[in-house]
C-alpha cells in the first residue's frame, strides 16, 4: 500500500463534535510515574501511539510489566527502586524526545551502563542539553559526536543535588532534572524558564516533595528524594496539540464550527489558543473542570470572517511550541505581515520545523523572510493554491505531515504528501477524524 497521501480537493463546510486522542506528554509521564509507584496503576484513554508504546517498552526493559487492552493500560509498579534489569540493556526511544530525555533522569542511579538509542530523527537531536546537567549529579555519559544518540549512561550511587538553570524553555530538560532530583539525597533546585508543567502537577498530586515558586518569567522548583507512593489511576484528557490541527482547519475553512471534547487546557499549553484569539478567532472553553490538578474543557471554535496578522509576543512561544507550523498556515491567510521571533527551538524538533514551516508556505506561493530564529510571513487573505506540491524527506516528522494535510484541505492545489505512517508517532486516528469531517 502506498505510504503517500494525495489530496486534490478542499474540505467543505463542517459542523461537528469530535474527540481527539489522549495527551502525549501526559501519557508518557503517566507511564514513567506508574513505573515507580507501589502497585498497579491503571490509565484510561492512554494515547496509543508509537511514542507511548516506546515508553511502555522502555519500562518493560527495566523490569516493570504492563498490560494494554485497547486504550486501557495497567502498569505493575514495584516502587521507587523497583527497576530490575541485566547488564547491557538497550532502551530504544524510537522517535520520542520526551521519552529519551525524561527517562535519563530516572536512570541517574542505574547500576549498570545502559545504552539509549533512537530513530534517524531522534539521533540528530541534541542530548547534550540533558547529559550536561545529569553529569553534574554524578552520572557518566558517552554520546555520539559529544551530543547525539546513541549514548550510554552510567549511573551513580553517590549522587549530589544540583542547582540547574534551564533557559531554553524546555519541559523535557526541566522534567528530566526533576526526575533525577527525585532520586538524589538533598535538595535539587531548578530555575526554569516557563514551559509545560505536567511533571510538576503529577508530583504535587502524588504528594511528592516538590516546592514551586512561580515568578513572572520563570519558576523556581525545589525537589527532594522521593519515598514510596501509591499506584496512580488516571483518565488521560485529550491532547491540545492534536486538537490544534482541527482548530487550524476550522479557522482556514469557511462557515465551519467545531466542538472538541475533554481537552487538556493547562495554561502552559494553550499558547495556540491565545495566538489564534489575537488573530481574531472566536474560541470558547466550555464545561471547564479540574482533574487531578490539570485543567480540562470542551473547546468551541467558529471560522472567522477574516484573520488579523500578529506580531507574536515571545512569551507565548513556549506554550505554542508544537503548534507553530499550524500558526504559520493561519498567518498565510491573514491580512498583513505576521512576525514570529525567538523561535530557534523549532529547529530542534523532530525535523527542523522553522525551515519546514517556511518551505510549506513558499511552496504554496507565500512570501517569507526568515533568520535562524525568526520568520516574517506575508499573508494573503485570498490565497488559492493551484499548483502541484510534493512534501517529502522531512524526517517523517508527524507534525509536518499533518500540517500539510490541513494546508491541502484549506488552500486547494494538488498535494502529494509522503510518509503517511508518520502520524503513528502521536496521532494514529488523525486521518479517521479528517474523513469524519468530510462526511
Ligand atoms: C514536551 C516538551 C516539548 C515539546 C514536546 C513534548 C514534553 O519539547 O516540543 O513535543 O512532553 O515535555 P521541549 O521540552 O524540548 O521544548
């Protein structure tokens, strides 16, 4: 079967209620916390995607059993020090930066050397940003080219707490150091630029020894060695990043309306909502509730009559970090020039996303001016794509694939988008939901 998707028609007006899959960041964190708990943790609506399956395989390698039936998952935790494994194990994080980086924090006290590998895309990404702080605790690392996978970690039984300044706004770095701090005697202090805070929310919910002082632009986190905690049953909410593809599709379609149910609207994740609102889109949160410290709501969105350009405040970057490809598409249809700055981190993702975002726009005939960490997008409210567009060789970045589908359905043209299987990384149900909107 072909692994390319051909799209030649725009989507028609739709008015629907949809549910997207479970949140990826929360799903992976649940697997990792459950692997440390005492007893059987159960998750409903766990995201069943390659990244999360990789997390389950990783804890299995560490001697923790799990069972999966549809999207109900059981993890049989054996306590904080319950990992059991032989010498010479290899953990494969596949495509997942979150898994690869977070799990290293848990391996800081490993008895034996452990090798961490990943796929082609993950093997190009920066792991020095994690090995540097973890080395200060006392672990030893060997990395390919001093910064990439494969790497080996050699943990220590004589760990020392550290003071760590996280200045990239990376939740993966912050979380990895929180995990390492949870295994280290004494107080680890993290001064972190604002980023998604699911790890901290899990810690608080589980009553683990963490203290957080929130400042305007950064958080001061103090974490101590953890002791026993109970199994964690959890109902995973839907993913705002997966929802964002349908938010963008609604914005770029005419007279359409969508209600997306039960979405995690953690304030550190809703940059895309704030940005779209500033661009003139009407979005409402309905039936708000709090579940185990996480905010959840149904999201209602209506296609706007017109889209305003934006000079995007940098403080919104971290909360929208996975949604910029989509935001660029919206800017392509805006009236005027939009400007996004300090977004160099986008080039550190599954593919160099700032480059890919620009490439997609240019292929559609949109003018852009970019630097290594910014882009100006010259919007065209009447944009109609007529040409043939091929999207390929993008390191199978799931978000490049899904953004291209949204572009094809919104702007027209004749698109051939390669590597359809890339959606399995984060959102295997994506095309099913798209097809449902077409009915
Ligand atoms: C994630 C953090 C972000 C994000 C990624 C998921 C997480 O990465 O891009 O998709 O779950 O912690 P960075 O921490 O590198 O910004």
